[in-house]
């Protein structure tokens, strides 16, 4: 069984909060494309709400080590 090497967290190198960069890194997406999608969605009012929800729900980068350790412990118990 392979240990987890990725968890979804905000990036420490993000422009505002690191939310979109963290999502792009985790899902292997193009950052510029993801930002463009959120910009277009912001014009319809959905993007801003979704961005705020993601900012609140995605853990910070400083919690990354603890999350990786927790995932590895879960995979060992299964």
C-alpha cells in the first residue's frame, strides 16, 4: 500500500489565500485556467460565494504535516 503524498491544503505561495493554487496543485490543474473559471463565475455571483466557502473549508498549509500523518495512520489501520 502506498503512503499518501498529497493532501488538499491551501498553498503557502498563493496570491491572496492560496486556495486556488492549492486546488490546482492537488488536482493537477492549470492555475491560470482555474483562476479564469473563478473570474467568470464571479461575474455571475457564484464564484465569490464558492471562493469564500473554499477558503473556509480547505485547511491551511501549516496543517499539512498533521493531515499527511493522519492519512497514513488511517491507511495502516485498513
